[in-house]
């Protein structure tokens, strides 16, 4: 490990070609002395803007810092969705797999998005650790997701420093058999199960190679510890959210021994808070009826609820008839809750997770790493 002034370079990586133009991403490399490589990407989903905003703040810090190792940053992983201001990639590009975060690690002989991902995959998989920045709505608890029992990823999550850490349905084999994204009510992350793997059968009909995993699951299979960060406030740029994202990444780099909290980082890296761990093992709350959803007055994200507690009601907005009472099937912490609005039968309105324990900071993982140079 050797700390040296950061050298910054920008390149363009072509990932594919539409009938009339190239599809490429901008890749930043921040290179210091010998040390590990950390890969960071944002905007797999086109409405999640605080990821790129956080990475601009990270850029300003790293350019003036001394660094051990290399940080590779792809600020806009999915320009096709970003340019159209849509959550998923428009069907015109890939009707089979509109959600790019379900096709990792991609496939050279797959659909258009699978091929795009396959071109980017070696850059990510060659790293020693990775951070995937996403953004939910204000109605979702800011959190980091990790694969359960992945101690290395847990160390990254703890260093990043969100107040909550969510684990999915268990070990990799269990997550791979997880449920499909049940509902994309408003296209935002809080209403999709970003940690689970869509077990679509579509690939069987197309003849395409199956590559239907999230980035985090695919990276974990490749033995690269990876965290998915769910920042807040999709569709907008929020100064405090973007700042927390940049600080979180710097804390991960510091924990890996790549950055020291001195110089331009002095007083900018507060210690991460004690992180609460939640298990995402409670069935999501969906409305059985269409209508207008109104959350309970005492319910908000972060609230603890008891078994069977009412999360809100759905009523007919024209007759005022109550159509359904939405109650949590188990006690836990609300990590996602609709602010209220029109809902259709079968739509997710809330998610509750089981608190596990207040987890002490984990800072014992010392990675073995590849020596990389610009
Ligand atoms: Zn996302």
C-alpha cells in the first residue's frame, strides 16, 4: 500500500451500438499508489439522480486527495434510461429485460441489455470491492443492502454508514430463488425488490443465455464484496443526500486503507453511526383493492409496528367506502411506505423488515488485493 497524490483520467467505454449510434459510458479512474481497486457505479435506473450527484462530490474530493489504490467510477451506468428520464430502459431497446439490474453479469450472445452489461462486467468484476448506488423515494428508509453472511460486504456497509442495513432472504442460493419484482407501482426503487433476483422464464423462450441477477448478487458470486446503497429522493437532486453518498464512499475507502482522513478530508469524515440491521423477510403489504391509499397518521418510515398494526386504509374516493385496511403481517420496522395516492389492486404500499440487533462496527476485514496501476 502506498499513498500518492491522485492521478485522474477519463475514458469512454463502448458497450454496444444502436442502429444509428454508439452506446457508451464515461469511466473515471482515480489512481494513487499501490493498493486495492474499488469499483463504483450509479444510475442503473434513469431516475436515480443522487448517485451521479454523490459521485461529483466524490470527484472533487479525490482529485485533491492522496490515495492508495484505484477507484473506478461509472457515474451513469445506463445512459439509455437516464436520457429518457425513465426508471427502466425503454422497451424499444430491450423489451425482454427492461431492468438492467436483472441481467448481470450479462451475456455476449444475449439480448441488447445483456450484451451491454457483458461489455462492462470485466471492469467491475476485476475490482476488489464494489458499490452500486441507487435511489429510492422519500418514502423509503435510506439503507445499504448486503447478501446475508457476507462478512466482507457487511464491513463495507458498516463503513458506508447508513443508519440501516438490510439483508435479503438468506444465502446466495436462497436469494437466487427469490421472488420476482412483484410490482413497479411508480418505477421507484422502494417498490421494487432490488435485492432479489427475478426468476423470469423469458430466457427459455428467446434462446438467450440466462443472466438474470442483480449486480450485487452477480458480483458476490464472482467473489467481489459488493454493497447496494439506497439513497433517498429519486427524481431530484438533494444536497444532503448526495453529500451523504460521497461521505459514505470516502469512509469505505478509508476503511480499506486507501484514504486517510487528513488534508482535504479533514473534518469531512465523521465516524459512521451504529448501524441497525434489518432482515427483509416479511411479505410486502399489497392492497387487495383499488382506490385511494391513506397511510396511518402515526406511521412513517423508521417506525416500529406491532403485529397486525394498521399501516393505512384504501377507500373509494367517490363514495368514501373503505375498501381495505392494510395491516402488517408481522411486527417490525417500516422501511418503505407509500405517502398515499391512487393505488391499484395488487400494488405494494408498504414494506416492513424484522430488526435483528444493533450491530457493532465491523472493521476487521483486511482484503487481499490486486496491485493495479493506471
Ligand atoms: Zn435503482
